[in-house]
C-alpha cells in the first residue's frame, strides 16, 4: 500500500533560496516542455513522448545555465507531469468530455517538485535532516516515524512560503481487530454527517467562522497599489487566513475519518458528484466549506490501511425512499422530517437517508442487514 508522510522543513535562508531556484527551474522545464509538445503537434502533427522531451534537457541546460541549479531527475519528473497531463487530456477527449488543454504554470500555480528515486539526489540522514542535491542538509522533524520502504520524495511550498517534505512509502497494512459495528453516512450542511448507527458529526463551518476576518483583510489589501510592500504584507495576511482555514479543515477530516475507521467495520458513503453540486450558487460556498470529498478520501485510505470496508453507493432517492417500507415519499429540500404515509415511520430526514445508504451498501457487498 502506498502512503504519504508529510513533515515540515526548517531550511536556512540559503537553503530556502536554493529550494526556490530548484522549483523555478522545474516550473520552467514544465512550461517549456508543454510548449514544445504543443508546437510539435500544431506544426508537424507529431506527438512527442516523455522520452523525446528527456533528450532535449542537455541542450536546454547548455543554453540556460540556471537549469544547473536543479538535480537532473527533478527536471525529468517535471516533464513526466506534462506527459501525464497531456495523456489525461486526450483520455477525457476520447471519453466525450470537453476538457481544456494543459496550461502553462505561473509562480503561484506550481508549488512542488519531486525526487523520483530514493538515494538519487536525496537521502534521509536521521530524524532531523534530509540531504537534497543542489540544496544541502535541510532540517526537519519526524513527528511520527516513517513506516515502510521509501519510494519518492516530494518537496512542496505553501502560499506562506513554508516548505514541506512528503515521503511516499510502500508499507504493509496495519489491520485493526474486527469490529461488530457498521454504519451508513449521509453528508449534509445543517449537520455535517448523520450516521445510521452512531452520533452525528456537527458541521464546523471553518470558512464561515473566518469569513468576516477574510473579507476585512481583502478590503484592506484592495486599498494598496499593486507591486508595493504594503500590498504584499496585506496579501500575506489574506493568505494566512486561507491557510488557517485549510489547516483546520484538513485536521477535522483526518480526526473524524480516523474515529470512523476505528469504530466501524463497514462504512457506506454516498458517491456524491460535488463538482455538479457546487453549480448551485446558493449552496456552493457551504458545500465547498463542508469538504465532503475530503472526508471520504481520508476515510478511504485509512479503511484500506486498517482492513475495513468502505463502500460508495448511488445517492439517488436516498432521502425520498422510506427506510422502513421502501416506498418513495417525495419531499422538498426544506422538509427536514421523513413522515411515511405508507408505514407510519417518522424520523429525521437525514437519519432516514443514512439508513437507506447503509442498506444499499450492504446489498452491494452481499450482506443482509
């Protein structure tokens, strides 16, 4: 099983500069590779592979000396990202979708680079340092032990300029003892998650909590002229608020997914299409703030790691169907109580949906509730 362990780096000023130079070199190679592949197809109707673009690197390095600031495999990995993006574009075209062609990346749109092989360009020295080619021995704190075989290292930079080391490892699952508990989970806005068997999870509304502070900081930033020190400081304040919201949301998703996986042997979620749901402009902000997909994503890998079962089911009519008799009881979104005229079942709308979700999930894996 592939896992990622993320740790914060504490580089010196010189190392921070070297990290930024490597990132800029990787971004330049990404954009240049995308340009070459685009022009090759537009002018010659010739498709280039990633190996064709790897062959261009020596010439680029001779022509542009700043590329020497980055380890060679880091630049090759940037070209592999282009290859994956182009393949994904054509795959979506063949599927009948209308995707946009991969775009060139600006400074704020390219925030990571990778060393694809352990021992080539990087080495974990101990619990306090990682050696990076062209950069040096950078301090980090392994606040939790690395478990597994090292496969890859990704260096990322957030909007505040903080650097992180993400170690990709291959590890054996740690199976938890079997649990007798199962549950279906209905994700919502009034309540973040309603469980068929278990207490509900309140919606923390992280963005709403800091919305006024964010609006105030954005108004203040708008009063300063562009490319001035005052605007840069104000922009950093806005970025700090966004980062705080993101960190709280990430922590919430990790904590709640861990609780669910520890307690339940079988977890059943709705297979929600959030991208379509946020097209409802009256609910888009609240849906994005809830981050349902993040909870499901975190619970998915934790369940696999722990030997639990996680099932996704079709969400259609889970709120309309009666969990008692199965008859369909149409109701508007504003109606929060399920009142079945066929069997007399009366209960909370979301709890009814959670029970339907559980029943569908168990049926899909051949278990009788």
